[in-house]
């Protein structure tokens, strides 16, 4: 759900979002490691957080 919601915010497909997150290591380092914490937040907050993090990490690489 986080990946699809983030993809909607960025106007891209879920597959593209998944690929970009995977390339940056965010699936493991952000979504899995913070799984319990993220489940205490709204889906909109999680989508915004993952989009912002993705764009920042891509800008740094």
C-alpha cells in the first residue's frame, strides 16, 4: 500500500516506484526497518515520507 500510494503521489506506476525504491535500498532500509513505526501513521503520511525520502536519496546519488 505504501508503494502504490507513493506512486500515485509522484504520478508513476507502482512498478516504477518499486524499482526506484529498490535501487535506492529503501524497501529494506526504510519500509522494512521502520515497519512497526510506519503502521502507527496514516497512509498519506507514509506515502509523503517515502516520496520525500526517495527524491532526497536519488538527488544524493
